[in-house]
């Protein structure tokens, strides 16, 4: 850490953030009967009897707080529900909601955020049962920060480390929607387009995939900050396999593709908040895909890649013309100009 | 790129995998028939991007070397120029810059550092944004740190000619592409047999300017666009010209490039700018490498409007790692990013040591972003 | 030199200085100060840092693809002399004996 100070990149979801977590926060880890801090998975799973208690937490600081397709409230609920779902826990028991507000935050906006949280909570079947409220002085915090935590019980935990050579990799829909919608509404980039966040709770979708694939669903992760590239790197690294990704199979909406071309950004590194990456044994891939496509949130699901024995920890991208390595992005993608 | 191809410009036809395969095969046959390694050079960050992004190096035959020369305008911007911008920010001006220039190190600081230190530094995506900013803040001095080759300089010229407020000025760090090509043609160490010319710079200047170059060097020049088929076809054509010993200029980007170029843009460019000598980072003096505002525009030239105090931003700690940086050799096409001991370790996009890792047009940054060594011949 | 993206002109401002351009999914306003020829609605233009720098003649797309196919054909034929008769599609290459260098 240059100068011994935290920089913005330490929160961007890439290499710098992982380094910070490894250097600082892993020191908090202590042994648990289950999957704990050291696994750095989407959540933790603690054994209770012959079942698992899955628990996760997320803080949300997105700006602007209202963006096309969603807002910080919907994001706060969906993010936590999805982290539980990525561990295989698709029936959330309960959620918490802690809010820190800046003095001067408009009550009308707060009500709008609250309503959005309620709607998402109902969609997911995840009741919000307890919370906390704090107010800080004007300028001491930026608008609003929401932390949510969620708990669920499941018979089977799915980690992000279960890939084996030959497994197929399924993406539940188009990538880049959330990140591009937020980026374009945050910065004065001078482009207009129908870019909307995909933010949504995915537990219903994942439930369908698990019902179809059962134990053949071996790895799951949602491509939030850092995008698909980041998730594939993690899954490849933890399982010590390579991943071959077919770029031509990755769904991207025309709006996101155009915005990315104009701004010089790769959709594969852009954040998503309503998509999942699911690793499946080859024999089950088709039926899991069919189950996803039958669900409203999985209409554009596609098999986009395969785990391979060579190049462990690396992601090879087939562009349709030639092949190259897909790198992780180091931080927040910024529009490229000249 | 993706599966949704409904609508969209016909540019997608220039990504047609079948034609790409055919071109690649033809290229392989040509290079094999040559019976020696053929080295070609391009001088355009966007060409390196296209090659890396689409995995073209994995498609190029083994006997073909396509090397990037000094085609990154930010990478060749010298430290004193960055110091000028940093000093102006420290002196209270609002300095507007394209994003690529933000993290380029000066002698000690970059504009990003100046921003962290409380200076007013803004990233803009067009010169017009900087002009608008100046209009919105009449009591501030707004300085546009103008970087990029002539393709970008024409935009600066157009903005100046269409009228700017009194509190707006330009700190020009624009560079001139023909100088880049002259530079590399004089290098004896490399064995470059042909050149790919940058398609968008040529959209402005026209391809006619390469004729004296081809005649003088005895080497062919092919103007290339940026889609995969553009690059493959241009490289194939260049190899054929090299093999035939024909030092001619060939335009493989006729949809954007003509012989005379863009007349209105050139007229505006030369009304506002003149070619002057300057130092290019890592490469030393380049006689006709920079674009500076002509004397009649001194009133808009930040170097004339202000007493820029660069001494105050110099001094203090020097980056010791900089001694191991080989950006100069990389930009001259004498080394590859992967030859550098710092590449991917101490020198990464978030902790750049050299200029080539800072700019999105720099070969080190491109190689890093697109996966380290975009040269996959043996992929499972 | 960098990031030139083609789009289609949707509308032109009253003073003729700028245009709304469609990039097939997003729209952007471009300045028209330095485009090589006057543009009208429906034209394709190349964008660079917020300025249109070229009106792309629509027939050029087809012609460019034909050019590439011709290059392929000639490479296959191994007939280097065929280049001399390529004509308009090679957009101004000098005929042998003229222009630069050895022929």
C-alpha cells in the first residue's frame, strides 16, 4: 500500500482489493466447522447438525442512488439474496438492514429506497427482520450507505471452487447491463441510450437450476464488480483448472455493446447485479440450461465456456478470430478516449 | 464480439470469422514462401489494441513479426510537459485532460497526484467539454492539456477556431505521426521491411504523405483500418509488397482514407498549429515531432499566458525503479513488454513505472490488459 | 489513430455545427466542424473525441470487402502482376514505373 493509505482501487473488486483483504482482513479468520473467512467465497457456511447455516453481508455505496433499472435499495436486497443463492441457499430465512444517512438526505428519497427494498424483499421471499439507523453530519458520509446481511439454511453448499476439467460454464444472461447503466448515469459522458441495470434477486432462478442439475451443479458465483472476467479467474484459480471462454457465445445487449464500443470498455469486466455464472458437469449442462431459459430471469442463458486441464488459473478467450488470454481488470473500468 | 448482431453497422462484416480464416491462411502461405522472418512495424496504439483484443497474434504465422513502434502519443510525452500541467494545477488553474494522461508521471508527480494534493484536475472526453467548463466558470483559468496525435489535434484546432472564452487556454502536447515513422525508419538495429500506417491519422492527413517516405526508405507502406479483417488484409498485402520488393503505398482503408485526406480538417489544423521539434520521452530529440500553437494564437497558449513554475514540482524522491524501465526500447520496437524485468510485477496498470503502462495506447498496458503475452500459439 | 467508431446521422442542428448520431444502441452528439464533406441525415460518419472526422460513403463497405476478397484471390493465384490491373479498388496505388521506389 503506497504511503500506507487505502486508495479507491482497494474497493474496486479487483486485484488490489483482494490483496487488501488478504493482507489485512484475513487476520480476523478463525477456524469454523464449515466454510469460513479464509475461503473468500460469496458467503460463509457453518455446519448446524446435518445442515448448513449460510450467512453473508454486503455494504452498498452506489452512486447515483437512483439509476435506470433500479436503485440502492433494490441493490442492497438483491446483492445479499444473490450471495446466499450463490452458496446454494435459495430460501433466505431473514435479512438485516443497517442504514447510515447523511444529514440533509431527503425523506422522499429515503421512502423511495425503502419501498424498493420492500419490493425486492417480497420478490425474493426474504423478510427484513431487524436493522439499525445512524445519521452522520453533512459531509461526513456521502448520502446514504446501506449494509444488509442475510441468513439461510441449506442441505447442500455450492462453493465457487468446484470446477473440474470438462465442466461446462453457463451464464444466466447478458453482461454489462448494470455497470454501463450506472457509469453512463454517473459521468457526463455525453451518450444517451436505453441502458438499464439488471439488478434482481436470483434465488428463484438458481432454485430452478439446482432442481434440474442437483449435485451436477458444482460451482456458482455472481459476476458483480470485476465482471465475468473476475469470476472466471476466481473459479479457475480456486479449482486449479483453466477456463476456455467463447466470446461469441456471451450475450450482450445491443445497447451495452454500442456503449462499450464508443467508450472503449470490455463488457467482460463490467459489473452485473442480476446474473450468475454456474459450473455444471457436462452431462447436466443441457437440462440446467433449459431450466434457466424457462425462467423469466434466465431467458438469454447460454453455455459460454468449458473448464480445461491446461493453463490452471488462467482464462483463455476465443474471440472467434483468434485466441488470447483474458486478464482480470485491476479496478473500475474507465472510458477510454485518446 | 457478441451473439446479438441484429442491427449495427456493417462494421461487423469486418469481423467475419470465415474471411479472417482465409486471410490468415493466405498470410501463412506468403510468409512460408518467403523463407525468412519478416518484420513489420505499425505506429498506432489502436492497431496494437486491435491485434491484442481479437487474438490476431495467435493467428499470425510464426515467421511474421508485427512490432509496435512509437505510436502512443501519451507514452512519448516528456516529463517536463507533464510538469507544466502539474505546475499549472498547483498554481490554481483548472487543468482539463484526457483520461489517459491523468496518471502519466512527471519528474515527480502526475496530474492524478496533483489532484490528490488538492489541485483542480478534470478528466474530459472532448475538448468541447473543457471549453464548456470554461464558460461555466468565468472566474477560473481553465487550461486544456491537449494530448494525442494530429487526429486529435484537429479537434483542438476546431474548438479554438469556433471561439473560446477568455479564461480558456491550451497547453499543447500534441504529437505528429510522420515523425514517428521517420524515427523508426532510421533505426539500424531492427530489420523492419514494411510499415502499417495508422488509419485514422491517415483519414486526416491522407495517404499521399507516405509516398516520399516509401521512396526514401525503399520500404512499402500499407494504410490499415482497425477491424480484424482490416488488419489481416493489410498485413497480407504488406507482406506481398515486401516479398515483391515494391516500396509502394497501398491504401487498404479506402472507406475512411483518401490520397489527399480531410481538407477542411487539415486547413483548420495548420491555421492553429505548426510542427516544431521536441523531446520524446525515452527517445530524445525529434525534429518535427510536436504540434505547437502558432504565434498568432499566443493569447490562447498557456505557455505564454502563464509563468509556469515547474521548479516547484520537481526535486524530491526519484523513482529508482525507473532505471529498469525499458519503455524507450519498447517504443522503438527494439524490445517487447515481456522483455522488461518490471512488466507485470512492479509495473502494472495500477502501479505504472513507465509511460507505456499508463496509456491505453501503450504497448505494455495493452499487453497487460489483454492477458500478458497476446501470443497464444499453443492453446488447448 | 484511436477509437474511431462509425455511427449514422439522425439529425443535424439548425446551425449545422453538430449532429445527433446513432451508434446502434446509444446516441451521441458530434461536432461537424472538421468532417471532410457536408453530411446529411442518414449518412455514416466516423467519430473521434466528439467530432465527426469522415463521412463514410456507404458503398465503401461493400467495396472494401471486395478489395479484401481480391487480395485473397491474388494471393491464392500467387500472381503478383495482377496487382497492376486492380484499378479503382486499390484507390490510387501507382502503376509500375510511376510513383515511389522500384517496380
